[in-house]
């Protein structure tokens, strides 16, 4: 039932003053997405405790408009907080595909980024970017809540760079590795 | 006076004897045959009040661990361009009797007196078959499944002896010293 | 420590600030807050801001005056504008409909932000701050912009038509139920003399939308949530209806305007003749209606249909984007509806609490009381744990319903005494 | 307690059941636990807990790590209270090396472990409130916990994975400013405990949801091998700090709170009472903090303990955490088995969830206070 803006850039370019209209729509849409990124309540290991502390009173994630949503259908952000084991890899991919576009992924902690202290374990996926495209990596074991919030603000900067011409972040991305959300890399 | 559990067990089980190298400062009893464990557990539970099964595990005495069981991430570290070496290269200890055997361990506790008893049993590595204690202690259920999953010890009479920790597609028993890990979908880059 | 006793490896130097104080000095410790909260400057600034906002609103309200007058002026303007009477009637209906939908949507935006701020300050944190400037006032606006542009996911296992229809069937009765609701002494979209009956009739339909959502999502959690919602809302309709009967007996009619008029005047010069101040009967009826309304709107301690910790997100697990926000709009719509009903039935909607407060128009009093009652709804959510399904049903059928019947009997006795002249004049 | 028995039962009258996955991703499974529930309406007829979603195989990794490096991996088992993990491993290794930590280090170990017990029980208090539906105690509990984390940050530099208790002693020393701040926290914390009692412990709805639910008699608790507050909630007085005191626990006087019936509320209230006892212990330990150095002499950079087997167990916040350590004289432990209390406490769910409603599943699961890092290791 949401408004579909895929055709809007083409139409806006045809209209004489359209470019201004397009950039201002981009700005408003990105502002809306930036200030209401809703993560999924999804903690795996020790980083989940630091994520809960980031939601709690002292570091208060709610200042940025963040409400943890239990269901993947209503979540925009998949915050992988903890070690991704091989047995948990399939559910994570399934949850990622259940989330509606535009969706983002933060790999919180060194376990989610590259396997961390379990770099030579037989049952750990060495980094979540092997199974899910990741937008922001937050180093640390576990990263401090301030580090998580800094990583989140990096994601907000990336979201501000999204353009409707590039499908507003809803374009199909490579299924692995780090994700190029705003097209600067190209 | 707290009854001395080891003496009582030595009397009851002729083939058992007090362990030569006990678990430090705990009474340890080494059994001779797998069948003895059920009898010993029943005596401990019913007569001596050791109604608390604390631990069921095993040690694989094959030799130093083989590095094939560890699969580090193939992408080398940016500084050395090589996969990181294991922190400690496993080497055979001097004067250690490595033998192809799984040294089983059961630990029973008496909540009232705070006493502990350790039972040891050596079982051949290839078909390690031990009677299950689930009929006497409900706590044995998951610990035996873990021993089966990680070390490959079969517990006869266990209601649901299946994998509990490792992923379904992982073949072999990881905590065995000669475990070699076949690369699966999540290991390549 | 002398050199000999130095530990084998370097001792980490604590990151000391100047003057030997540790990094974690006491300024950031909450213990300071517990000692004298009023001494901290930002609390005084907050209090001044609040007082300023309230006085400003009252001044604007007094300036605008009775909205009903403006309504009549607009209607007179329309009549004079030379349109055919049928067109005028249609235009007038559309204007009223626009106003009602505007109130509901504005309330949706306001209530979500207000709830997040209330819950934050109850929980010793600050809530949305950066969205749109001072205290994140644009938070809900930006949420809506994002929700509008979310991909609209209909799960494969879901019944497509029912899945799309469920939010519509849920929100439509809520908007229709607002027709007879009084926003000031005469300010209502439709003056129905069966207002109360109409409201309860339409308020009961949206449970069908909820059950449709539960069943059509093809998700076991939402099925459980939907069936729980059906059981809860239907069974709490009864005490909600019966707890209002004493009010109807006192006012003598189902028309909201008559109920509102019956509460004008003051006992002993200062106590307003609101139904909530009727001895025993008024307080009990108010309490039962409040509890039943909380249960109707699926809010804690009765929020088992979308119990977050058990059923992931209850009946709206499989809804994303705008469809999900329609369910939220329905919930806050019913909270607003219940607040206005509480204000009209028990708190003498439109009547000033003290005789000498005359300058302020009735819609300010009505909205103020409704916001007060909405605050109670929002406050309940962050202080109560959640009841279990069967406890909730036992509470309704074994406590709330029998007591609301008994309350009707008490009302009958009180009415009999009043007519005999012994009770209140 | 079976909350609801189907009144009419017999052949052909069974209710058709529905299989629901309280899946690896669920708001109140405290991590990645999958509960396969077979539901008849709202009542559960069969429960199958499926774990292993956080199995990182640390027992295998430790066979190629030196003893100092193993201490780092112990923090990640029960990450809500990492100190007792370090302590258990260090006690086992010290038993092998026949080394004794100096008195000041032992006192510091007691202080940090008890503070960690308070922090871990505060996490439990917060998340159990959310499971039952009250969101606010979570925030208050985490506000107090932040103050403890500040103390840890000043002492060991980390908030969650401390790596503070090392082989033969502790890493860093405590100065006057730290002890003053610790006492200030204890003074601040005592009235907060009474506040939790009014806020949650004696809240009528909370009592209705937890009293008399998930009752475990003493014998069943012992048979299933429960430990810690779960066992003491059923009335069995077994606390490792009393039965086998380590690190000087016999010198502090504290009593062990016991529950009466073993219901969810008893387990919850045992933990709240334990926080009060931990405050008493920390105060006593701070008062009688002996001088002296922090590390035992003769611990090499790459220790090679003599061949042998040792078992050491401590009273961690969640139960009786034991480490069975086997050394073959090499630089790495030859075999290390963790007697994880959460792993063993979780097994009882298969038995007591039958006959409960879905809401009770969350109440019972929450009352066991499991941490998946320790369940799966």
C-alpha cells in the first residue's frame, strides 16, 4: 500500500524544474529513513549485551529514533551482534530476505566482521559478509555502546547518500561482501 | 561420620581400584569394565546419597591434536599475507602414555555433605560403547548427548542419542584428536 | 610499590584526569540526580517551558472561542455561496469527515511521539531527540515518510486479498465510530440521539479486521495473536457497555450532547456535578469503563494479542510498511476514542472544573480531559506487567462483569433516592 | 503444575496439535535457542529445546592456545558474568601448577566476582521483567549495572570481557579512589533493591504470572542436575561458596537464600536476595582488604604445568561452573571440559513445559536465566 516512487525520477527529469524536485524528494526520503531506522531485536552473543546497554538509559539509542522491532517484516536494520556460527547462518540469511527493502546490515563486533577470537574454529562463519551483504562493520570485542552508536551514525551518513535514481536503496545488491549503498564506489 | 564412598564402592565392585593418578584432591575410582558404571551409579545414588550427577565427559588420549581440525579464514591478514599460525604448535608431552583410548569421566556429588566422587573408565576409541545413566539420573540426558556429539561415545539405552551442539552437516566428532574438518559452503571465500 | 614488588608485566596506568580524579568522576553518576533533582538547571528550564506552552495554548483557545460558532459561520457561508442545497450538504459532510480523519491522523502522529517521550522519561532516558530539532518533534512525521516508502511484503503463504483487506477492515469502524463523539459542548460530526449505542456498535467491528489479519498472514504467531484478540476484545465489550449504563441512567438519554449537558452546574458552589463524583456509583463506573477500555485497545496489562515477548509481534507480525502503520493508527484511534468517551461520560466534557474559569471555551476542556485520560492509558503501558490469557478471561468474567451489574443496581438505588429528594439535588 | 488438562480425552478425541518454532530469533529466548513446541490450542503437549546455534567450539580451540591465551576465551562463555569464568579456569590451572594466589589477589577476586554477580542478576532482573511484560525495570536495572561497569572499566579497562583474573593473581590494583567509588555504589544500591521489590517482586500481576508456575520439587531439581539459584529456589541448600569455599569465602559471613516451592517466583526472588548478600560480601571484603602483591611468584610467560588432571568449580552467577583440566606437560591444555551450569539447567525444559500455556513457557524459560554463550560454549 506504500507509495511506489520508482517511476518518479524519470518523470521528474522530463519536467523542466524537475531536478530540484528530485533532489529535495531525495533529501526528504533519506531524512525519513535516516531518523527512523528500526533494528531487529536479534542478539547472538556478548555483543547483544552491549547492544541492550545501547538501548538502555545511559546510551539511549531511542534518541536517534530507533525502536527495536521483534518481527523482521517491520525492521529496516539487521544488527548482527555476536558470533555467526554455521548452524545459525541459514536462519540469518532467511531473516535477511524476510526484511522489506530498503534494508541495511551492521556487523557488530569482530566475530561478526571476521570471526574474531574464533578465527580458526570449525563451527564459526568467518564474518557475516560471507552470507549477507553488510553496510557497516563495527570493530571491537565487544564494541563499546559509543562505538556501536558511531557505527550507526556512519550508516545514517550512507543513508543520506541514497538516490531514488538508483532505486532508493531497493536495487538488488551482491548477496555477499560489503554493500555499496550510495553508488560512490562505482 | 560421613560414609567413605570410595571404600564402599571398592567393596562392592571387585574389579575396580582406586585411581593411580586421581583428579587433584578429589577421591577418584577407576572402573574396569563398562558394565560396572550402572552398578556403581546405583550404589552411589541409593545407598550413599550421591543423588547429583555433576559431569559426564571424556578425554581422548590418542596424541597431540592434529591441526587439520582447525580451519582458519583463508583470507590472509593484511600485514603478513599468510593465514595466522596457531598460537601454540601442539607437541607430544615427554613421558606421556598416549594410547588410542577414550578415558571416560563421571562426577557425582552429595548435596547434603558436599562430598564428590569421580569415576574413570577407559574405553577403546573406535567403538566406544558405554551404558547410559539416563535411567538413574535425568541430568545425564544432555551431557551424554554432548559426549556423543563431540567425542563419539555411544551410550546404549539413551532415549534420544543425536547431535546436540554441532551443525547437522558437520561430519565426525570435533573433540577427537585426529578430527579433520572438511571444508563446507561457509569456509571458502 | 617498591621496585622489588613490581609485577612481572607493566601495570596499566589508570587514565587519570588532572588532580588525580578517575575518568569516571562522580559528575556523571546518577547518584547526583537522586539527591536534589530540582537543583539541576535543566529541570527548571523544562518546567518553565511546560508552563509557557500550557498558558500559550489556553490563550489561543480563549482567542479562538467556541469552535461550534465557527462551524455555524462556515455552514452559513456555504449556504450563501449559491451552490445547490444537495452540493452544500455533500460539501458539509466532506468537511466534517475531513475534520474527523484529520483529528485521528494528527492524534496518531502526536500520540506516538508523546508515548515515546513519556516512556523514555518514566524509564530515566530521554527518547527521540534529534529528528527535526527540539526534542525530536518531527520523529513520527519522519517515521511515516519511511513507512510510506517501505516495500509492501505480502507473504507467499498468506491469503493475498484478506491480507490486504485486514487493515482496512480494522481502521474503517474506528473512523466511523468517531461520528457522534463530542469535541466540545455542541461540537460533534453527527448529532445522533443514539450516540453511545452507535459508538459501541462500530467499535466492535474492528476485531474482525484483527482476526482477519491473524488468520490471513499464514503465520502461526499471528494466528495465535488474532484468536487471542478475538477472545479478549469480544469478552471485554460486555463490561465496557454495562459500566456505562449508570451514566445513561443519570443522564436519561443515549445522546452524548444530553449526557454532557446533564453534568453542568456545581454542588456546594465548587464541586462540579460530574458523574465521576456521584458517590460510589460514579467512581466504580469510571474505573470499570477505564479497565475495559484498556482491554479493548489491547494495551498493557491486557496486550496479549501483540504480546511482544511471546508472540513476536502478535497479529501484525507479517505486516510491513503502511499496512502495519494502519494497525497502529487503529490502536491510537481507539485510545483517543476511549479518552474522549471517558471525558464525556465521567469528567463532564466541556464543563469547566471550577465555576470562575469561564473565559476558556469548552473544546479546550474536552481536549484537556481527553489528553489527561490518554496520559493514563500511555502511563499504564510502562508500569504494568502482562496478564496471561486465562487470567485475563477470569478477571473479566468473574470480577469485572458481575461488579458492573452490581453497579447498575447501586445506580438504581441512588436514582431512587435522588428522585425522593434525599440524595443529591 | 499442569495449568489446563483437556477435560475430555480418549481415542478419537485428541485435539489436533500445531508445531510452533520459538525460533532461534525470538525476543525472549535470551539469545539463539530454538524451542520446538507442539501446541494443542494454547497448551503445550511436547517441548524440544534445540541448541548449538552459538557453538563456537572453544574447548577445541583451547587445545592450541597457551594458558594465558585461554583466559581470554573463558570470558566469552557466560558473557553476562565473565569474572567467575576466568576464576574457574585460573583455579584449575593453579591446582595443576600447585600455586596459590596471594591474599590481596584472593580478596580482589572475591570483590570482582561478587560485583559481577550483582551485575549479572541485574541483567536477569531486567530481561525477566520484559519477558513478563514490564518494560521499565529493564531500564532501572541497567542504570545500576552501568555504575558497576564504570567500576570495572576503571579497574580492568573492559566493560564485559574483563580478562582480569590471571593465572596466579589479578591484573591490576585497586586504589583509594576506586574503593571510595565502590562504597558509594553499594550505598546507592541498597535502597534500589527495596525499590525493585515494590516495582516488580510484589507486583500482583507479576505474582500471578510467576508464583506457582513451573514448580520443581527438590528431588527433581537434583535429578536434573540444576545448580545455582535454580536449585536453591527449590529449597536444596547447595552453594559452592559454602560447601567447598575458595579464595577465602569462609572468612566472610553471608547466608544463602532458599526458595520454598521452587516456582518461577522463588528462583527470581533467590536472585534478588543473593544481590543483597553479595553487597554484604563486597563490603566485608573491602573493609578487610589485605596488602601485599597481586601475582604469585614463578608464573612463566608460557607456563607448562606438570602432567595431571584437575577439577575446580566456583559458584558462578548462574550455577556451579566447573573446569576439568587435563595437562600433558605441554604449553597448551591437553583437554578442557566446561561443566556449564546453563547447559545442564536448560535440559529440564523438556519435562516441565508440558501442560503449560505459551505465556508460561516464556515465564519458565526466563526464570532459568540461561545464557546461550555458556549453553553452547
